[in-house]
C-alpha cells in the first residue's frame, strides 16, 4: 500500500510528515494550498513525540518546544538562569543545547500537557530567590564608627 506523505514544514521542523488529516487544493492560479485539520492538536502531538523521544534536542526542536510552551527567549533565559543571548545561540545552533536545558524543557512540556504548572512556578520562585540572594551578597553596607571612620557593616 503506497502512502503519500506530506512534508509539514509549518512547525519549523524538517522531519515531520503527515499521512493524512490534510487536503491539498489547487487555486485557479495553479498555486497549491494545504489545509490541515486540527493544527493545534497536531502541534501538541508533535511536541509529545519529541518529549518522549530519546534524541537530544537540537536547535530547531528546542525552539519548537519553547514556542509550544508559549515562552519567549527572555522567559526561557530566566528559567534556565542564563542570558537571553545564550538561548538565542542554542536556537541558532551556535552552541549545543545543554542537557539540563533539554531535560527541563521536556519536563515543562510534560507538565503543560498534564494541566499542571507547579514545576514552572517553582523554578521561577527559585530563580527569583537566587537573584535576591545575589543582590544581597553584592550589597555593601557601611556605617560610621564612633572614631569617625567609615567601616563595612558586619553581616
């Protein structure tokens, strides 16, 4: 049985092929237009297949999953505690996606699919606390001693 597969590039990935669930129509101009049924469901199924795969995330799949989470590069940078530029470098294949970011992104997507958002909230809270601690550690408190000299306040 021969199956005509349609290479679906609309998700930004190069390796997604549809067996069915789409129609191709030809306009009067000769241009072909593809209509895909339940595109939101398709994208969810693609994300699920990626999350469950054993393959390490490459630049395109990392970006795809980030977008499926409706997460900006800035938000991803905050969650992974890196610069926004670092996330951009991962997504442009300038630097490999580190294993911790790969695993965390998969976990966040699994969480989204289950309807739970506790992990994301916890990560954001830890990052917020970490930034507060770094800010406190960077603060230098001074006091004027009785002899008139300025001194650093003891912690």
